[in-house]
C-alpha cells in the first residue's frame, strides 16, 4: 500500500509542477536582464499566487493575515516599480524643488516600507 501511495504522490507532484511551469511561462517570457522592473514582476507574481494559495489552503491561524500582507507587498511593489509618486508630478504646472523633493521622499518611503515588510514577514509566509 505504501508503494502505491508513493507512486500516486509522485505522479501528482509531476502534474502540479507541470501546471506550475505553464503558469509561470508568461512571466518568464517577458523577463529581461537589464532592469529591476523585471525582478519586481517576478516577485509580484510569486507573492500573488502564494497569497491566493495561502488564503484558500492555509492551515495556520494567521493565513488570511499573511495573505493580506503579501498583497500589501504587491501594492507597494506597484508603487515603487511604477514610480507612482514621481508620476504624480506630471499634474503640476509649476514644479518647485520642494514638490519634487516631497515626491522623491514618498517614493523612498514606499520602497523602505516594502523591504521592511519583506524583511519582517517573508520567512513566516509558508503553509
């Protein structure tokens, strides 16, 4: 009986990994080597699918909280990756150094919060 269960488990693992390969294919296809943007794309995708999995299948008491924190990290990555606070400057007609410095500070703060969130939580995010 043990051998049959082991064989079934191995077959399921191959199927799961094959599905995973196809799930990641569009992300990897768009990957490039020259910019941090692509590192963030991979991290965002991984956190998104982990969040969905843990929210649905998490066996620990803080599963929903962990999934929410992962999605917070995804939103922060979007802000950092898209330079959201810098892009807001386009709406200003009269840019001053003070306005630009404020946008730079917000952008840097979003990046600090993102990496602090990852530093404090990433090793806890498992099922």
